[in-house]
C-alpha cells in the first residue's frame, strides 16, 4: 500500500512552482507511505508517490516504467497474482527491472492495452501514463478496496489517494457538496462518485478513466458484481459441490494474501469470518509465529474476549488485545474524521483507528481482515426480514408514495431497504437550516443516481439485497472510510480474503437458499468453516457491535464537542437548524435515553463529525 497523487496540465508544461505543489500534495500522504517519497515532473505531468514497502523492499520505488520508459505507473496497492503474471510476461520476452509486484502493470499494458485489467487479482488504484499516445489511465480495483479521487480545476486534471492531497493544489476550491452530506444521513455513507467536497469525485469500483492530451475524460466500467437473473438459475449442483469450490477459492485467496516480504498478522473479532481466516492461516503456516489483533471492551456486554482467546489458542497465535475505553472515542474522533474525509454515522471508526495503532506498534505492516462475508452470504438481519415478509410473518408499513419511491430507487416497490425514505425526508428537513431546505429537492440524494437498477432487475430477494449492500454499505464505507482510511492512518495495509475477485465471482453462482437456509444466515460459509473453526464460534448468534455514540459524548461534557454543537457554531456554519440541534441535544442527554441501533440513526454524531470536518478542511 502506498499513496499516489499527481496532475496533468493542459496547454502548459510543468514549472518549478509545480514541483512545490506536488511535494505539498505528497506530504499530505506520508502516513500512507512513510518508508520513502519521490516525485517526477516531465512535459505537462507531475506525479507523486509515498511508499509503504511490502514487496520488493530494495527496488520497488515508483514511478515504475517499462523497458524503454514509454509507459510508467504510480500504484497504490498490491497485485497478488504478480508471480504468475510475471512468469507469463517473461516467456513473451519482457524484461523486469525490479522484484516488486507493481511492475507487471506496465508490461501487461504493452501486451493487452486496458484489457489487461481482467488478468489482475488484487487491490489497487493506479495512474498509468503512455508517453507515445499521451494518454493517462486511472484505475480503481474490482471491489473498490483502494480509494482514488480526482477533479478538474483551471485546465488541470488532479488526482490523489486521499482528498487532502488534492486540496493542496492551489487551483482546487474547498466547497461542501450537500448531496454528499445528504447521502451520509440517508444511507450507510457516501456512494461513489460522490464525496462531501464539491467537484471532487471518487472513482467507482471496477472503473477506469482515460484522459487524452486535450483533457477529454472518458469513464468506463470494466467489472461489476453481477448476480444471475432468476431464469438463469436452472442448473443447481449439490451442496457439497459449492462447499468444495468455495473452499478451494478461499484457500487460494488466503495464500495470495500472505504474499509479502514483511511480517503479516490478522484481525480477530471472535466472529465467524475472522476466525475462519485465522484457522486457514494456521492450516497453511502451522509452524510460523502468528500475530492476532483484537479490540476488547471493558463493558462485559460488548466484550468478545472469550471467543478471541479461544480461536487464538486454537491457531497458535499471539493475541494482541487492545482494551478500548469509552474515553478513547472522544480522544480519537477528530483524527478519525480527518482521515475519513467525511462525516461518519457511528464512532466505531475510532476503535478501528486504535486497533491499527496497536498493529503498527508491533511492527506489522500487513493485516488480513474478514469484511465482505456478510454482504456476499446474507449475513445481516435484513435478509431474514425479507424472508419473514415473504412468509407474511412481518410486514413493513408503506404507502403508495413510498412504493413509488422504492420503484424509482430499486425498480421494485416491494423492496424495503433500511427505512421508509419519505418519512426520513421529514427528519432531514427538520435538521437542515432554512437556507439548505430552500434547495432541498436539489440536494436530496434520492433525486440523484443511487444504484444501477438493471443489476437488480429479475434477481431474487437475497441477491437483490446483496448487490445493494455491496454497493451502498461495503465499497465506500466498510472498506473505504472505515477500513482503508483507519488502517492507513497508521501505515497498515489491510487485505480482505473474502473480497478476492475469483471467490466473489463464484459466490454469485451459489444458490440463495444455501446462503440463507431457513433462517440461518451464512449457512454455506458455516458449513465450509466447520472443518476448521471451533463449534463455539460456528454456533454463536451474530454479534453486532455498536459503539457508544453522541449521547455518551454529550454526557461527558467535552469542551470541543460542546463548542461544535453549540447554537453559535451551528448558526455560524449555516447548514443545520440550531433549534432542532438543541432539541436533539436535550433528548440525547436524558439519563435513560438510548438509540435503538441499527434501526435508528444517531443524528447528532453526523452533525458533530460534519462540524469537525468543517474545522479540519473548510
């Protein structure tokens, strides 16, 4: 993992002043690449790179070029199948200068142009420049694990691994995108290409953009998660076949993600997904000392320590438990917002930040983590609710207008996702200031693109919800502002075995009744895991951790939080209704008040973290 940034000037070449600009941009990414930094300026191009050395330690500095230096790349991430690709390319006559994984990109481009993206198995975002055609290509990986942001300003194309690097360019204005803010209130978080910075875009997963010498940008999707339509589900094999194939692909995914020239470890929550990864690592490397990392809470109702210790002992790992105190939330909240570069809806990012601190202190650079299984194998309560609704066990309240909105959003008036959105519009209106409400229809994210409805058409309910969860919850929230940003804040690369491209593509072929069997979520994953994971873990009820939110922070009477949520500050910033914020504060501060998560939103934590974002960036 690393940090990349750069810009292309159209109509002018780079100057001495531009060297200072790219150095300033690079400096903002030092946490992503503390091991080495460099920049390259030529013609009208400036490229910056900060390195976290993981593969090819002695010779992997970027930019990296092909044999005649006509194609060069700066890349953030890893190409896990680089060894196999490298051998193929050598047989075709390509000569390699380094031992790093990233070098395969330039040689694959020579062989296959942009079709080479289908050969990659990894997590990456990169910018490739072809000097012969004067074309730049910017790419985000299949699953969207690695972020990539970009903008146009004053006849320049500007990009970076994080927005804070882009903001260092003197031509970039700092303005709030209210549609992005509304997305965060409405859904789990931001949805690419939207950010909360006006005119700064997040490249969607499985997409690349090309920019020619005149500054014309084209965007193309090269991959997406695609579930079969219902009439394509005729050929169903035995349960044993799917278990065997999933295990084969998962084993390969683990082996690929253990490729590194530095020590690696894994997160251990005490749940099924991380436990399966731990036991598989033990299976493939039984004699090697393994480092496991977990968060533990002093509140016994939140602690999963018993299960974490059970799995760590079973797989022979040294368990590094970080005891997370509630006071750690307030002390890390500002830093977590700075690195997320967006308001957040819960405080758990602070726990993730604390965990990656522990990893870095141990001298570990690479961590394996279990995100993705819930979205791919029906692991959330919504999947069970869908089934209960189909059986008339439970009904979601609705009305004709709400059904029209669902039809507009999902192409299905009966698909209930998280809440009644029309009712929630009234909640949002009560929060926003009169100035914001004056343009509510314009900034309401439901009036903008949310999801490609064609990918939901004629899909069964499990696969429909899986696609929406993947696009709206997983990509830009769980593995971006929550995953990548909280780990890379401490120079730690996180790898996700459940998000291996081959494993994910096969998961779409697994029949839905093997994912949610009766009311057992992740049924087939549990069957696959039962060979190696202790039964105490397999038989556990899903544990959904909810970190203490704004009610707790308000009760602590913390000065900077009180200041951000004060009527004077709210009125000065102009985005929210001071009277409504005061009303919420009074409610949240009541002794017995609690938020029924995940069914209710902590509205004030988004207001608070938006205020922190204002102070950090605006």
